[in-house]
C-alpha cells in the first residue's frame, strides 16, 4: 500500500497539472496526499522535508537561472537569436528546422552547458525559428527538451553529470561501452526527429501555426525592424556568447555563473547598439527566472518527501530482492535505475542510488562494469522526465507553454522514446557483454 500511495501521489500531480492547476498548488496537494496516506506528520513533512527540498533547489539554481534568463532576454532583444534562426532556416530549410534545433541543443549540452542554461539559450532561437517556419508553439518544449535531455546524454564522452557519476562507483570512464552509447544515442535522435516532424506536419494539415502574444510580438517586431534596416547581428557574432559559455566552462573550468556572466558581457559588448530599455530587460529577466525557480522548486521538492515516505524504502528493498532472484542482472539494473530516477525526479539522484546499492554485488556476479555504466546512463534519461521533474517544469515555464498543451509531446520524446532505447540497450548489452560465468 505504501508504494501505491507514492504512485497515486505522482498520478494526482499529473492530473492536476494537465487540468491547468498552477504547479505550486498541484505540488502541494500531491505532497499532502503522500504525507497523509503514508502516515507521515503532515505539518512537519510540509514545513520540514518539503520546504528543505524547496529551499535547497533555490539555493542551488537561482543564480544560474537568473543569469540564464538575462542572457536569453539579451539574445532576444538584440536580434542575435533571430540572426541564428534566419541562418538555420536559410541553410536547412523549413522542413529541417526542428531537427536543426534538436541537434543544436544536443551540441550545446555536449559542450558542457547545463540543461537549464541550454533551455534559456535555445528558447529565443527556437521561438524565432518557429515563428519564421509557422510551427505551433506547443511543440517548442519538446523540441528543446528532446535536444538537451535525451540522446546526447547517452553518447560516450558526454561531460554531463549523469555520464560522470557511474565512475564514482565503477572502474570506468566517460567512454564506457562506446558502441552501445553511440547506437542508442543516434537511435533516440532519429525517433525524436521522426515524431516531431510528424506532429509538425499534422499541425500544418489542421491549419495550426505560430500563435503570438503581445510581449512576444513586440520582441519579434523589433528583430524584424533590425533585419529590414540591416542592423541584425552577424550570425557568427551572434553565436559567440554561447561559445564563450562553453569555453569558460570546459577550457577554464570556471563556475557556471562565471561562464554565463561572460556570455552576457560579450553579448552587451557585441550588440551594444541594439540594446534599448535596460530596465525592462532586467525586469523581464527577473520575472522569468523567478517563475521558473518557484515552479521547479515546488516540483523538485516532492522528491524530498518521497524519500522519507515508507514506500520509498520498500521499493528499494523490492529491487534488492529482485537482484537476488536469479533474473537477468542488466534488466534488473536498468529497470531499477529508471524507476528510482522517476521517483527521485532526478536522473542524477536515481542513478546514484541504484549504483550505491547494486554496483558491487552485480560486479561480483560477473556483470561487466562498462555495460553497467552505459545502461545506467541510458536508464537515467527515461522516467526522470515525469511531470515532477525540475527540467520539465523549467522548459515548459521558459517556453510559456502549459502542461496540457506541451507535456504530451515532452512525454513521447523524453519518456516513451528513451524507454524504447533502454530496451535496445539491454538487448545489445546482453549480446555484447555476456555475464562472466
């Protein structure tokens, strides 16, 4: 029963958000439900564990999100985003607009830029591309999310934390099981592009195109005016702030906040003549970052409550019992990882938990550590994209798209397709890395 309570609490969260109940209230209802039916002290759980998780996420992410929002706004108002969008459409055409964004997001992530920052960096570019290509805005979150959360994380050599964590528990490195990682990453990319292209064509047949609100209209109109007057920034200069972030992160190994600040400063220097309304830029950035951090914190903090609920420990115990049942170790490991990632609303948290429990006993059973590393990484990008994931909340909030309009497409691209990839990885893993006798 305790395990069912957690699942029902998460299901309630999904239903409420799809009914357009504000995320903060939906999260509170879910937390109270889990606390009540798990036998936890409600007030203490809400004011203690839940708020500790809420505050912890704010502390960890606020500065990064604020600077990311400022960079995004500057890329918008200076015309840099529109310049990059025009280049993408001129080089790849309308039919390849979505694949171009998905691949660009992956390259940004592979360059070491965190997924949250990538959301902010990609949104103004994606918005301009979708406007020029007349694509529906409800596909923006899935296009961005699929690019930065999924296929690229699976690739060998990827510097994101999920590909680094396994080496703390296993004698491996970021290049573990390179063939399986590459095949699965490309398999995921192809399925994502096929799905999003089908949805874009379906919207086109229904006469659904880009819808614009007043604020977006004003920003894009300014970019149009700059393009007509020849003031739109050169595309090479336009991508320099984003490149600067990756360089400061990976070459100079500076903090993400310093890297973002370098991109902002470079953006101001390069496009100073196009910057007007400084106070409005600052206000818009703060509003965007505040909305994102509050919604994300409200959702992420649910994981802190799930961890103290009796059902969580029972699920972990169940996984341990399965590991001794004589079943296929890779299947058990992959299933356990993706399940715990879903409960934690975190690929990083779920992967760490699974490895801490199963790494040593499974290696002792003869499971190759390289395939455990790669299966763990691939499994960590499946159920971690359920509605209570901070990344999902962020990409929807940044894009200004509701759960009802945007989550279906996020679910297909970041959950369904990645789970299919996990099945492929498990089949290949058992063939290429047979368990030692």
